[in-house]
């Protein structure tokens, strides 16, 4: 709610924003708490500042002398402008992952939730590594499912080598080839829809984990980049899970 209010009031003083939030929530329990409600909103604003979604602006204009002006950061604006489900609660995020991907492994969910928590604490390298590890785990599971399904010995050999050696470019190339070949035969559009785009999304997450977060400078890992990876992960995971389930059921 704080972010929504700030989106409608690009910059205003802390006290005014807090009052507007409480006003919009007047019919809720928070709106009926009086001073305690004000404290809760203050805590929420501080949390958003720590997460770099909100920042304290320069004093000037007709602001209250008691409260500094606050505004959305570029990351905060990106969060507000993000379409679809927007997540700020790690536990809710984990629950959603299990809903969109019923076959997801527990470790994958734990990796992704840990990445979410790292983002909240501004631990960007750790966040990039964890969301990349979650993506990598599910890609290798998809590769193993396709290998069990693959009837073409030559294609199976290439895929097996890519899996054994952990060569991501080759692995993604073989997975994509198998999906496209299957789409011409048994694999329905409802299953493989968007698979290429989401495979590329996972590939970028893993590349960032393996390269940017380990070998390059700090400037290569930004909060925006980790934020977008975490926000797009559930949809990509759902597509990968559908594909893996189909290949397992048709092997």
C-alpha cells in the first residue's frame, strides 16, 4: 500500500504518505489501531528504504518540518510497474512456486526463497547465485526427462554428453531441439507454449550465477537484475515443469 500511495504521489513528506496509507486502510484492522497503526506504517516505510524501493528525497518545497520527503527509487518504480503478481513476501513466494510447478523439488523452492531473502537484505551476489542455482537444478531435471524420452540415439548421445559435462550452451541447444522436434509430433501447443523464451530466461539466470556473480566485477550484478530474475522465475518455472512432466509421462 505504501508503494501504491507513493506511485500516486511521486514525492511527499513521510507524515502525509503515512496518513494517506492509514486513510486507505481505515476499514481494516490497521486503520483502527491509531498510534500503533502509525508505528506499523513507519516500520513498513523503513523496511522499504532498506530494500531500496523507497528513498528519502532532498528537502525543499512545502514539506512538513517534522518529516522528510520520500519517493520511489527506480527499483521501486519498476516494482510498481511490474505486471502480474508482484512478490515481497518470501513465504508467499515459495507457496506460489509450488502452485505453478507441482513437480518442483523442495531444494529448488528453498534456493529461490533464499534468493528472495538475499534481495531483501541487498545481498546481490548471493541472490544471483541462489536464483541461478534454482534455475540450473530444474533445467538439468528437464534434460534428464528428455534423455529418458529420446528415441533418437544420436540426439540422446549429444544430450547425455551435455548433461555429464555440465555444458550449458550445448544443454540448452539440445533441449530446445528436442522440444521443437516433439512439438511437430506429440507435444501439444498448450504444453510447449512460451518454452523457448523461458528457457532463454533460465539460461540468463544461470549465466549470471556462473559468470557475473563469480568472475566479474560488482557492477555486473545489480539489484534491478536480481529483482527481475526473481519476479520472472515463477512463470518460467511453470513452463519448465509442464515440459518435464510431459516428457516423463511419455517416455
